[in-house]
């Protein structure tokens, strides 16, 4: 290989070594004094030995952490030490360090927390920045509703006389996470506001389900990734959010790519462990989890998932989820218990239906008989439950499956959510019955 010569064919037909070109010579003449070609700018210059400390990243050292650093003996094997292993000029290092510290500074308005990641964002104009901030960290129902309508109008090509959003405006989003004394770049999104709007609306459509868990003050609000991630954490503690899941979820939202493969497993895992969500400060946890399951099934598995209760769907997993919802409703209508069907059997019923549903049927028959004897409203609840059970049983054909794969367990839970909610006339009543909510969203 050392004897080979690499030529560049010139337009005139002449040949010349690449390293003899004037442009190549200009790049190669940076010598001594730590000079090299900057990996950021492509210009020759003095290389920074130690990169600036970046402050404000959640979980990192309070004194700051480096985006680039080398401190192992193995990294000196080619005679390069510290920053000389990845040459960046003093000018470029100062520029990115100053910019990041300004964006991450408290009160800058250009950073937020999503899961275990710290997100810095900026745009070419203030309207694009405001749009990102409102969608992912806003708390003003009116502003969120208005922005949602504006983005939908932009994507659908509907002209608005008051529209001030420039779809060609450049938007940049950087996700950072702590990694010992360094920082990890979890994702980097350079795009336009128009592309961002398309991908965000695709995310909203993926998450569509009824009754909507994102409805507040009679307005449909955009789902917020940080709130969704709390529903995957034990005790709703941010420290218990699965590592890396926040970054993977944001990457899927921003780019329109597949959701992380671990997302569905994390949701089903929480449903199995919890049985029933905590009753304090949880908001409509069931609805948000059902929406996330629907999103993964629609995008990753290309499945058609009904947005609301669909009594014509013949899919076994969906029907079994509906049946479990009817059994749960009958039990809840008859008598509140410390540990009901959902807490004890949801995970097992969705994973191994053939083993669990004969047991559940016996319990349902007892509850149904008790409801009929009780009379009044309880008898009416028994009639509603029995009518639903009879219709669902007509749709089930063949033997019950011995086991359901993970994606079918997701359809099971969606069927449960739809059927149980449908027993209540008003969506707010359904949410109250599902979660026994005593406070707002976390």
C-alpha cells in the first residue's frame, strides 16, 4: 500500500498527486504549536487542549462537564494527549462552549428536561423557539390549543391571515445526558420548522385515542413527552425512567422514525407491576399508556388500532381486553375491593388468556348474580355488563390463545381501556372510574 500513488484526474487530462494540490497544501501546512485541521471549521489553527466545561446538564457535575475529553493511557498510543486526539480549534471550542452555557443557563428559556436528558434548543427566529417551548414545556392551555391549530393549518396547507410562523425557519434541538465526567449527545436535530411540524403532528396522530387523556378545560392539548415518561417510572420518579428511553423517544418524535423497541416493553412492564395506577397525582395514566401503546403499534408494527371502542373488530387480543374490561366493570359496580380483578389479574390475563379467563368467568358470574339481586342501579349495571359480555363472546371463535406476544398484549390493554371507558356516559366519569384521580398531572 505504501508504494501506491493516488492521482487526481484534472479536467485537462493531466494527473496530479492529491497532496500536491494547492488546497491540500494549505491544509497540511499547519505544523507545530499544536496546530492541526479543526474538525469543526475545517480550517488550520491552534488546537484546544482542554475543552470548556458545560454547566446546567441535569445529573452532571455541578462544576460542569466536558463534551470532549480524553484521560486514559490507551488514548496516548499515537502520541496524542487530551484534546489533540480530536483536534478542535480554540476559536471553535470557545464558541460552542459559550453558546451552550448560555442556552443551558437558568432562566434562559432555551432548555428543558425530558426524562434523564437536558434539551437545549434554538431557532433562527423567536416564533419557532416559542413554538417548541410551548409544545414541550408549556402550561398555558389557551396557548397550546392555539399553537396546535396553527401547526395543523401549516401542515394541511390552510392559509391563515394571522399566521406568523415561517416554515423555512431553521430549528435546532440538542439532547444531552451525563456520562461520568463527560457529556453524551443523545440526539441532534437540525431541521426546519415545517419538518418539525409535520413530525410532531404525526406523533399526535399516532397517540390519538378516545376518551382522550390529553383533554383539559374542554381543549385537546398536545401530549408532552416528559409526562409520558413519568408513566413508565416506578413511583413516578424521574430517576426510575429507563436509561436512554427519553432520548430515543424524542429522536422518534423529531425525526418521524420508529419508536424505541423498549417503549412497548416498558409500558407493559409497568402495567404488570402496578396493576392499578397510584391514586394520587397521576392524571389519566391509563389513557396516556393506552395512547403510547397505540402509537407504537401504529408506527412500528403498522397495525390498525381503533381510536375509540369498535365493536366490529374481531381481533382476539382486542376482544379479550374488552372482556376483561366488562368483568372489571361488573366487579366495580357490585363492590369496591382492596385488590380487585385489575390489580390481581391484568398482567396474567393479557399474557396467558387460556389459563386465566376460565377463572375470571367464574368470578364474573358471581358478581353478575349479586348485581341482579341488589336491584336498582346495581341491577342496571349488571344488565349493561352482561349485554357487553354476550356481544364479545359472540365474536370470540376457537380456543383461547395460550399466550399473547407483546404487541398483542398491547392490543389487549387498548381493548380494556375502550370497553371500560364506554360503560360511563361522560369521559370525565370514565377517567374517574379508571384512576380514582385525586389531583392533577405530575
